[in-house]
C-alpha cells in the first residue's frame, strides 16, 4: 500500500522529522478509525505495482467545507422514548416523517401499533432493512434515532449511527482500477458503510468540475445531498441548491467502490437529527446476499438514464465498464 522506502515511521512513530510522513500515511489513517481493531480495512494489489493516490486521505467522519453550515443547537431535537422498544413504532418522534402503509401494521396486545423503523428488531434479521425498503423501486428515507435522543445507544433504530460492522478490503481490479470487497459474508438488508467526504456548496462543486482535468471523472466522486431539496420550501436550507459530497481526495473505503448497472448495494438517504436534513447521510446497504470476496458495487446514477436514451449524443459522456448483463453502456 505504501512505498517501501517510506515505511521507516512504522518503527519510530515518535521520531523527530517523521510527523509529516506519518500524517500522510494511508496505513496510519486507517488504523485511526475507531472500529479498526474489530472491523479492519485492508488494501491489497495482486495485479500491478500501483498504490493508492498519494493525494488521498482516509477519514471516518464528514468534513464541512467553506460555506456549509449545520443547524443551530436551538433547532435540534430528539425523541423522548424512555424504552428502546418504543423507537420501532410511529409514536417515536424520530419516525414522525415516515410514510406508512398496510405492511407496517402490527397487532401487539390490545394496542394496535404501526412499525415505522426501517429495521427488523426481532428474529434472525435484527438490524437488517425491512422488506419494503428493499423493493426494487424503493427510494424511502431511513430515519434513525441519534445522540440527542432519550433512548439508549443500544436502540434498535440506530444502525447507521453505530457505524460500519463489516471488514472491508480495497483491492486492485484487472480492468477498473481499485475496487472493494468484504472478507466476511454480507446478507441482504445489512448496512455496509457510508459514503463520506468533504461536504461543499453547489457553487464549489461547479468550480471543481471546471478545474478538473476530466469533468466526467470528477462527477464519479460528487454526490448531491438533494433528497429533501424543494425550491418551494420555506426552509432556505432545503430551497437552496443542495450541498454536495466530494469524496475524491478525502473519504472512507467506500470511495473506491465501483459502479454496476446490476449492483449488490443501494445508497439511501439516512436522517438523524431532522434539523440537519440538508446534511443527510449517504448510507450503503446490501440489496442482495453478498458472499465474502465478492466485489461490492452500487449504481452511481441509481438507475436513472439520460433522457435521449441510446439515440443521444454520447460525446463527453462516461462509458460504463461494469460488464453486467444489464449494463446500460454509459454512466453520465
């Protein structure tokens, strides 16, 4: 992963003159992740001598860029549930915006309740997404409890908040650069990780596209936080152009996940504190069982094709090399 000539600091982390080298080391950045010992991230290359980009930095939380503002403390709130069990149902304030349907009905005792949490709370699939969140056309938001709530850290509605629970391995593919796989089996509905990076304004994203050597390549790393964008909203944070996550130069291991037109993961908008909907998480969940060693993929465009279809002008567009039987041929 690192140039062997630059590994001296492995044996002398506190040595004088090595601070900058340690700061830039991918290995040291990965080892600083809070769950590294339990769910490690590894990097292998059995194809060639390429190493990870020298200007890339591993981070485990988003970085807010210039002009990006979270909600003020006075606008923040959480649920008042005293029992974690209550956070499964529509009475939990964190789940107040969930759109319910007949599949959410649950008769328990004499009181009819509606299951509003996205997660299974009992049985062998505890912590996995429930069925309707896994439907092919589902674009439902995942609403979770968070640190501002009265429920405990063990609340069943805090899956993404608890972080990644699978070991990941970044590896060199034969024909598509770097990719990511897990060294453990992943089951359908399981949370894998978030796509994180520097959160920037839309104007800054436009500027970065212009100065990039290849604008289409830059788009691969830019993801709009536009799930709640509404020009008619009275909330200026939701009516303005949405913020953008840029994971090209700082991100987690998910930055290296490749696109597929027939993916085994899907990206969901996840909301903790409702005051920060404009800064919602991008959470990756498995939509198929994924055996260990299988490359992890998601659809960068979420299945959306250009309006012109196959007859459109393809000049300047990014070709898709996913190789699946459902390949659309182009990304954007």
